[in-house]
């Protein structure tokens, strides 16, 4: 464990909650690793309860985010719960996810998001870079703005055609044409 984390844990500056533990353990490769992570988190970090009030704060935050832009609220439920717990307990959130920045800025929850590393520097080999995931999310948000628009079908066809050109240029197997 890095000395900075060991010192923060020893001084009980890091807190845990159920949604955080779920997020942390989901990355385990097998049951032994999951059990070890669960035990370490439960024993090593002070635990704050996620109460009915936490859930209500998370619901309200999600609704507030939905009012910002179409699909803007589409963040993992655990992220809303962790942010709501931080709000309740006056805690900061250590993270590696732009979702916390967006929630802190737009949801009405008051907490300070702190990046544990520069975005895009911790991806595992073979994992798409953080920027690619952010761009996919940005594209989907923009496409959602055209839902019900008279140009929606034409826009989607243009995008599918552009992607098909790149698929062909990359020598990948062609996909069936869109309907």
C-alpha cells in the first residue's frame, strides 16, 4: 500500500460506505480476491451508513442532473450514493471518474471531488482510455438531443455511414446495412 494511503488510513481520514465497497470489490478477479478486498475494506476504513436520507439525496441529485440535459443523469447509481454520503458527512470523494466532477458541479450535492491520478493514466492494458469513454458519453448525449427531431433518422444514417467507411478502411468485417 502506498505510504500516503497508509498514513491516511492510520489517521482515519478515509471513510467507506456500502456503495463504495461494492464498486471496489467488483474489480476482483475471483472469489478469493473479492473476499480479501471486502475484508480489507471493512477492517481498514471507518464506515458511514447509507440511510434512507442518503437514498433521497441521491434520487434528488439524479433528478437535478436530468434537468441539466437529456441523458446527463445517466451515471451509475453507486456514484450518486457515494456522492450523497459524502454530502451528508462533509467528506471529500477520492475518485478516478468524471462522473463525480459532474455531480459535484450540477447536482446540488456539496462535496469536493479529488482525482487520485490524472485522467487517462490508470487504465489497464487493453482497456479503452478514459478519454474514449468520455467521448462515447458525449456523443450519446448529443444524439439524445435529436430524439423526436425530424432530422433524427438522417443524422443517425450519416453517422452509421461514416462508421461503415472507417470499418471498411480498417479492413474489419462489414456489418449489415442499417434498416
